[in-house]
């Protein structure tokens, strides 16, 4: 999740500015990698047209069964899905209507974020990311000139979630330890996957003035998504069976700035304030880690592998 260093909600500029420009660090020799990453990212809004093929950072659970919450918890995602379905019909004036509704959604969220629970805030962030990716795919048009409003809403909603969770970033102990139930696990894993897609988007495009997740020194992406079998478990019983296959502490991976894959140490170290430390891994061990992680990965695997090959300077 995008994290905010200050607990206070900042005041954003109200004048019209354009964001989502290509990152100037993307040089000619890496254009192909950047284009492939962008194609994967901009395919996610298309996947939002059906609940049977959601983007790999939105769990079907988020649209069907949020415990302890009223139906309004689904409002942001169901609205987003309806808008993506509308755009897919190529109806006359569809794009104009899309961005009119996105503007209204942003204004609603800025007014209501303080009253939303954690699931509502998470689903709002997921919907906002979809709108960001639509904006990336479209480029600048006369209808989508709401960059400041869109990104300021991302900043405000993510700040609200960050505060509600006790100012714990997505890569900290709770994000690694998950929780004892599938409900907790889905929430934290969704948060982790959302943060990863935001990070990959930020690698390609300017998202000022929002900031990305704070990475530990030396890391490009961490922690990485968990196994496909856990993410796609049909119910809690299936999830528990799959979860038991992890002997001891489940393997948690990260990618270093040089593209090497490493295993993060046990999350208990985080609870003592020591931060995330890494095991010393040689190139051969990195290859083994890549193989282990890729063998259990889903639709985010290709995006992560491309991001690891993209220079960071």
C-alpha cells in the first residue's frame, strides 16, 4: 500500500496539472521491457469487467464476503466494475461519462474516507488504481484532466488506511505475518499485491505528488506476493490445507536492486525492531529462489520478472 510518512492528511493543490508522464529514467535500451510492463498493467482494467477474471491484486472475496461490514464496503469496487463494463461497450460518450463518474467517486472518497473501515479503504484504493491504469492507457485527453484530483484522492485514502492500521507499512510485520484466519490473510495479501502494482506503475510513470511504499535499503520489490495456491483457495478449508503445506515460516521473497531474488528472514525479527534482514545469497542461490518463487506464482509473475530486469537508475 502507498504509505505516507506523516500521520496528518496533507493539503493538495487544486490547480490543473498533468501527471503520468513516462519516467525519464526509462532509456532507449529498456523501452521494450517498459512497454511489456505497461501492457500488463493496462490489461488489469479490462479484467475488471467480470468478477470471474479479476486483476491479480483484487481477490474475489473483496466483492462477495467482507466480514463485519455492510454492503457499502463493496461500493467502490462495484462502481469500478460497472464503469469498466460501460466503457467496454464503446457507447457514444462513454469515455466522457467514465471520467465524470471517476471525478464524483474521488470527491465522495475525499469526503467519506474518515468514516470508512479498513476493507472499504482497501477496496477504494483498488478501484483508484484501476482508474490510474485507465488514465495511463488513454494518455492525455480532454475528458481525463483530473490527474491532481485522482492522485490526491489516492494519497488521502491511503493515508487514512495507513493511520487506521496503526501506521504499519505494507512491508512490516503484519504484512509478513498475515494473521490466523483467511480473512486476515486475504486483507494483508491484497494490500501487499496492491503495493507491488503501484510500485511497478511508479517505475514507469510519474505519480507525483503521491509517494510509494518505503523500501528497505537495497530492495527493488519486497515483500513479493504469496503463492497462487493460497491466493486462489476456494474457501477457508482449502486455504487452511494449502497453508499447512508451508513447513514452519512460509517463504517470503524480495528482489534486490541488482535483480537477485532473496529470502527475507523470519518476520519475528521485525517485532523486535530490527527491521528486515537478508540472508547472504550467491548468484546460484538467487537462481534457486527465482525458480521456487516462479513455480508458485500467478498473473503477477511476469510483471515482477520484467520489473526486476528494468534498471533503477
